[in-house]
């Protein structure tokens, strides 16, 4: 397996994990507490990663971490919950599935990545496939819900692009950067959750187990893999792994909850999954011709290596770096836009 394929596979674990949120929420968590769930997903996970890495932001990274935490977590979760409750029948999932199109546009604006026909077509195909999986006939539209859904997709898309643009500070690993964002996002959700939902209810053992899974497996590990993927892959490639979330939610709903999957839903899965795969298949970057100065330098390196072989001395080592190119919903359909 190539290094890129391994990175794609590891990054895909994140949306696959997010697809399990619906099952965990309905089977283990108290009802009607989406903001509490978002809070207990983000803040404990962020604090744990801070404790493990023992690194705090420095300088400009205080405000950069706050911006990324707001876009990826703090604003994204509440907007997503609002859309999920006001848009029944999977409309929220379809609205949220336009995220890859937002990423293509923002990447062109902020990263200088020119949108390609392939990127646009795979993004449209993925959104169409998701709509086949989750959208029901006669689904109602709600203006506030649609706006909230579009804003949630835009928030996560902007977070993805800015994460790619800013990278991470020197000497700071992806784990620490993930902790900064989760903590900042959780602190943003904290007052909103208590103002809207009030104090938390008494929690059972099953509730605690569900929250523990969401916080650590579904959030800490998954977001680490997600942000790691953003760093190593193109923004559009990463965001087009998102359809794996509704596909996973549909499969778990069928296997564990007895929810039906008809031919249309199966077709939608094939279309969405196919678009996801195609988005990851890029042509190999051709090797650039060396400039005269670079050719001379390479020749000198080769000559040095040759001398080292004849004299038995160890040559200097040269290294190269490889260039590398979404909550809680009370129905299966809305789970597709979860992150």
C-alpha cells in the first residue's frame, strides 16, 4: 500500500466513526440533549489531548486555534443540530452534503487550488448519492433549517481549508493541534448548552459509556486522524471522504436497528462511495526536470556518495519530504451530516 493510500485509509476512519453517532445516541444517551452531547464530545477530548501533549498555543496560534475550534466544532455543532431538528426526512443531510463544493471554492480562493472538472463532478455525484440514501419523498423545507444546514457545511468547509492553509506551528504535532481545537470548540458550546438546555440530567452507566465512546473514540481519535489527513492530502480529497458517514449510518441502521434499505438507497451508496473513491485517485505528479544548478548539485552529491563508497566513510544523509496533494440527529437521515 502506498503512503497516500495509507493516509486516505486512516483519514477515512473519521467519517466512518462519525456514522456510528446516531446508533450510540439513540441507544445509549439521554434524549433531546444535542448540545450537551456536543459539549461532552469536544471538551473532555480536548482537555485529555492537552494533558497528553502538554503544549499550549503560542503567539498567533491562540487566535488561530480559537478560529479553527469555532469553525470545526463550536459553530459547526450548534448549526448542525438546528438544521437536523428543523429539516426532517434527510433534507439536513442533503444540505450538508454540499460541503465538498464549498471546499472546492474556498480552496481556490484561499489556497490557490484551481477547481478541476473531476473535483466538481465527484462533489456533485457524492451529494446526489447521499440524497438517494437519505432523502424521502415529500420531505419538508424550512428556511431557518436550510440556512442553518448551509452555514454548518460552510463552517466545517472553511475550517478544513484554514486548517490546510495554516498548517501547524513548528515543533507541534497534530495531536496537540487537535486538542487546541477541541478545547476551544467545547468552550464555545459550553455556555450555549447551559443557556438552551439547562443543567445536565442524571446520567446512567449506559449514558456515561456512550459519552465516553463519543468523546474519545468518536472525537479525540477521529478528529486527530481527520486533521492529520487535511495536513497530508488535498482539502477536496479529505472532504470527499465525508459521504462515508451517511453510508456507515445506513449500514448500522440496517444491521443493528432493523431499518430497511431499498434499491434506491443501495444505488445511492454505490454512487456516493464511487465518487469518494474517484476523488482519491489522482495522477502521479511528474518529476520536474532539474535546473542546471540543481543538476550540478545532484552531480556533486552523487560524486560525494561515490567517494564515500570507495573510502568507506559515511556520506551525509539527505532527506526529502513527500508532497501531498462532518451531529446528533434524532433520525437516521440527519445523521449523514454529522462530524
